[in-house]
């Protein structure tokens, strides 16, 4: 169904949980890739957000604790700036600020290309 809504392929829940977990781990360690790679990686969380209402109840019950744990880790490894720095590089105004909160945060550890880009946009740790 999400593929029909414009996602490039029919991902599985596990694929996107793995992608979100990978990003969370990289943010905790210091994400050093390009800002475009970072914003692309954030879309794994968008996919989970869009998928949740159409998943089976069993899948939701089983997977929600994993998503919440990853979300908590992401919040701990990032700083809320209401999307000010990231918005300099990616259009986030169309994302609901409450439901899609991950777009309003940036990594606490500002390293590599991403760190330089976000610092140039006013991000601080």
C-alpha cells in the first residue's frame, strides 16, 4: 500500500525498523555523512509512521516497543531546535511538528559533513 503511495519499493516492517535502528546507532556514535544522506535516512521513520495505521493489530503490539525504544534513543542522541537547522537543507514544513517530531531535532554530536552543514545553519550541541 505504501509503495502505491509513492515509496520507491514495497519495504517490510523489519527492513524499516532495521533502517531506523541503523540511523539511531549512527546518530549516537556521530553521524558523519552528508546532510542529504541524513535526511534520506530520516525517511525510514516516516515510513514507520505512515505504515502504523495500516498494520495488523498483532504487528503493532509486537513492534511498538521496538519503535518506542529506538525513538527514545534518538531523542537522547539529538537536540530539539524545532527543525531550524535541518530546514536550511530540506523542506520540513509539510511534516506535522508533533507526529513527525524527528524532523525537528538534530544530532547532539555534530561531526563530519553533517556536523559542518548543520553548524553553518546555526545548530549547536
